[in-house]
C-alpha cells in the first residue's frame, strides 16, 4: 500500500490531518532535530554530571550508564554498602539504547535453541520476575516514571502462524505460564489491527519510559554511595588483578569491572567477533486523547509486535503517545567497522515505517509525527544475550547482546552480575543467558559486505525480537 493510496483512502490533506490529530509543537520539532527520544523529552531538566578529573580506586567500576550499568550499580551497592562503586558514562545516563528504545517491557529472551519445558519455565520466571522487580523499584523509591502494565500482544500475520500461536499458548498454559490466545474478535477489543489473524497476549508485560527510570534512579544510586561520572568515556581497559581504566582526564584502578556498554562494547576491544551494533529508528506521535486513540483503533493494549522477519512493534504511553519502530529494512542500519554515530537516513526510514504501521492501523497515516530518533542495539549471530564474568583474574563482568529484549533483560543483568560476584548465582545457572557463548560473526570488511548482501538480496533484516 503506497502513501498516495493511503492519503486517498483517508480523504484528508496533510493540513486537515494535522488539524485533527495535532501539529508537532516547537519543542517536539527541536527534539526531532537533535535526535532526542520521546523518553528523554520527559526528563527536560536532566543535566549530565561532571566528568572524572583525577585518579581514583574502586572495588567495582561499571562502564556504561544504561539499564545494565545502572541496575548493576543499584543491586551491587545495596548488597555491598561498604564497597566503593564507580559508574563511568561516556555521555549522560540513558544516552544509549536504554533511553532510546521502543519502550516495550517484554518477557523472554531470544536465541534459545530447542528449549526444554524447564528452560521455558525458567526464562519466563526470570523475566516476569524482572518486570515485577522494575516496578517494585519504582514504587519503593517513589520514582516519577511513566509505565504501564496492561499486557503486550504478539500478533500473527498468517492463518498458519495464528494456529501455531494457539497451540503454543496451550503448551505454555500447561507449564503455568498465564498467556492468552486471542482470536480476531477478542483482539479487536484491545486493538483493531488490519491483516492480523490472532495474537498471543501476555498480561504481565507492558511499557516503560527508560530515560525517566534511569535518570530518576541517579539520586538513589548516589544515596547508596555510588560515584557517578558522566561525560567520561573509557578509552582503554588494562586487565590485571587490578583493572586500570583510562579516561580523558583521569583513571580508575578497580578490583573488578563491568562492561555495560552493549552495542558499543567492540570499541573497547571486547566481544568484537560476537556482537554487532545495529542502528534502529523509532517515531512517536504527540499525545493523543482517548477519543483520538479510539478513532485510530487503539483501545486497551500497552503494545504489540508482529511476527514478520522485519519485526515491527508499537506501544502506547500513559500520556497517549503512540510509539512505532521496525517494519522495514530502512528502519535498521549497520555501519562499516561497527560505527555507532547516528546515520542520517531517518527520513527514508520513517516513511517506510509509516507505511508498515498503516498496514495495521490505516488511520495512523494521518497522524503527524512529533518525535523520531535512532538508537544503537547489540545483535549477536544467534540473537542470544549473555551475562557473566571472564578474564584471567575472573574480574571482568559483562551483560550484553539483548537484541530487542533488553528493557527487562538488561535490568535483570545487574542482579545476575551481583549474584555471580557473590557466588550466590544458583538460580541463574542453566538459564540460556548465564555465561552463554556467542557464535562468531566474520570481521570487517566481510561483516559489512555480508550485512549488505543479506539485506539487499533477501529484502530481509536481521530480526531483532
Ligand atoms: C531503537 C531501539 C528500540 C528498542 N526497543 C526495545 C523494546 O521495545 N523492548 C526491549 O526490551 N528492548 C528494546 N531495545 C533494546 C534495549 O533498549 C537494549 O537492549 C537495552 O537498553 C540495553 O541496555 P544497556 O544498558 O546494556 O545498553 P545501553 O543502554 O546502550 O547503554 C550503554 C551505555 O554505555 C555508554 N558507553 C558506551 N561506550 C562507553 C565507554 N567507552 N565509556 C563509558 N560509557 C560508554 C553509552 O553512552 C550508553 O549510555 C531497543 C533498542 C533500540 C536501539
């Protein structure tokens, strides 16, 4: 379906549509120009703290201020109030994927091959427990964070995949996992999507404003004794019984470190063969009123994702923004040599994504875009993630490779890392993310060529979900 057909179908000019759905405001236009995510616009007063300007020592030094780094700082400093924890962030907390994602708070991890029923149950318990933990943290510290937990949908785009989802739901129910199968009639009560034949609904899932969550946690971490240095990129890691981290104006000597740099980790010389950074684009509408959401066809669901190779997903914030990502090759971008500077092909990406969205919600084509941004996420060859410890001195901890499921898993990573450090990690052993190995991806230039050939010849994207 092309743009013209959609415009004709809606019988509205762009100006008429904007008058009905609202024009982007001046502030929203600024956010678009600055590649600022919708989530970050809800932290307008946040200022990055000062950089490290001296040589210091630490028991644990965490590199990266996203969900992985901040959750590690949170759990570790609670478990060990007497130990010195330092967090070093290249730019500002939540600058990476954690503050730039699609907001979907999802169960499961990807890349699990031939799981046993115990593994399936174990993963669900781990991730649904992590969702509960995120919400407990928000409540315990009374953080001003937008979230919703009214369930996400995995929608099925063929009769065959809908039938398979129905059977899968029954299997999961037998394991005590409370997902529901919705046929098209039941689905329409939550959201009216075209071209969909059924859906799996998980009532425990939802949506989170990651930038708000991380930035609201900053004072809690400081209160727990964590030293946070923003605008402090780690330039070099020298391993040893004491690990030395070099930064532009200072140095940290730490007994242990955490690589919490996800898509950027290769730049530090780690996981270069395992992880490649993929840029991904997202857009969002201005807040829509309940009537506007209903006119669009969106009723009670927090979010949906589809089952197509070029996965697309959409979520709705408590403020009424509709967020949309994926759905086209143009919405993903891999740059030569693991480059992570934001590519500027966002116009093409957003146009393609709007068409995909309109295939599900035809009226969405009329709704002006008020926010759009790009984020970098880490993909592994098998789409699996890993949380563990490595190095000759067993003092280099890490958590990465979450693909499109890091909102929950990266928040769990900090707990898992703290448990591994404590030797209290029984409950995680045997789960697919615990100390998982990664399949090697060819190095450059073969990696870049392989990505281009695969996406251009097959028209497919590396699936993120
Ligand atoms: C567009 C997009 C949409 C997504 N949608 C979803 C979704 O809907 N649901 C879901 O579950 N997951 C989603 N994800 C994935 C999820 O956001 C990530 O898996 C998760 O945020 C990873 O968290 P992290 O802390 O490991 O990494 P990041 O959030 O990327 O944090 C890494 C941090 O390290 C810093 N850093 C990098 N290098 C250095 C250095 N040398 N020194 C110091 N600091 C450094 C960076 O500035 C950054 O702040 C999405 C990701 C993207 C990009």
